[in-house]
C-alpha cells in the first residue's frame, strides 16, 4: 500500500566493469511501458501521490525506527 510495483523480467547481468564476481547473476529489467503508465497516473493524481507518500512515511516510521530495530535484534534497553 505504500508503493507501486512494476512487472519485470530477469536478465543476465552484463558487467563490463567487473564489479559482480559471480557470472550467473541476474537483475530485474522493468516493464518500461507499465512504469511509464504509473508515472503518468501519479503525475495526474495528487490524491494518489499523497496516499502512497503518507503510507510510505507511516511504514518507514514503523519499520525503521530505533524501537523496531531493537525489537528485531532482541535488545530491550
């Protein structure tokens, strides 16, 4: 509820710089037409942008707070 998910297809990593050590890695190539459609919808709808943004803020505050981190690692201090 805090983002828009875009379809993708896995594609082999083409690594000209040699950053990825494993030659069997893949990345997600997004469905560009679908991404463009969503960007257009979001550009046209202030309400939709606000809803997604507020949901993202709520989730970030909930899941990435210090208290949430302490709970995840088992530290109650």
